[in-house]
C-alpha cells in the first residue's frame, strides 16, 4: 500500500513523504478502512505537519488527512453497512 506520511515535523513540502510499501491496516472496532481516491491538504493538516495541531500524533511517521473521499474496503467490529 502507498501512503503519504509525515516523517518529521516542518512545512508540508519538506515533511510529507510518499512511502511505497506500507502494511495494509486492519480496522479496529468502530473503524473502517478506505481506499482514498481524492484528498485535500487543509489548514489542520498543515498544522499537523508542523506539529502544532492540538491532536498531533506523538509517534512518527503518521498519515495526515482531515479530508478524504474514496471507497470503503473493510469494516471493523460493530460497523454496519447502510
């Protein structure tokens, strides 16, 4: 799986890196996995890259992404199709 991830905090142009061989995650309870078809870089994502958003993950690397659309490919426990 490919993913754009933050490996070090900074401006998005320097912080974001395309990784080609990321393990495919399994969704946990109440979660879904989706294949992203389109995304945008919003101000909260810029702040995540800089390390200045209140909910910035502590562990690097991480995948930012407040805005995305795509196809749901797996459901975690407790998630029902509608």
